[in-house]
């Protein structure tokens, strides 16, 4: 299992909408995350910077990377684009973070 941490940025005033959309996460999106080996997924928010911090454990990084090209993931990116910084293909602007400490 690989632990991945990353950050993304919300547009100002969009945290409640972001949270609402995730609290109503589509069943097929949940299934895809698990199908592609994602577990223990958490996203936190820093109000001072509008920064989201994500944590997910993945079974296989190559398999997880394949999930980006699934139709449901592309649909989710399109759905989330109005509330956060995105790339031209509507994927979130996402910066990987380097783990510097872990304790079980």
C-alpha cells in the first residue's frame, strides 16, 4: 500500500459547495475509487489559503493512475471544475506532497 498526499486549491467561497458535492459522492465514483485500489481517502481544508489537502492509500500506483481516464472520473472532474482550480482538461490542479514523517 502506498500513501499519497497532495494539495489542490478551491475558488474563494466554494468550500461549502465542495463539501456538499463530496458528501453526495456518486455511488459509481465510490466504486471506481475502490476498483482502482484507492482506500482510506481523506480531504481536509485550510481556510486561510483555500487549500485542500488530500490523503489516500493506493494498492498500486500504476493502476491508480489509470483511474484518471475512466469516464466516471472525467465526468466528476467536469462536475467539480466550477469550484476549484483545474487544468485545461478539467483535472484538478494537484501538487503531490512529499511525506516527511509517518507513525502507525
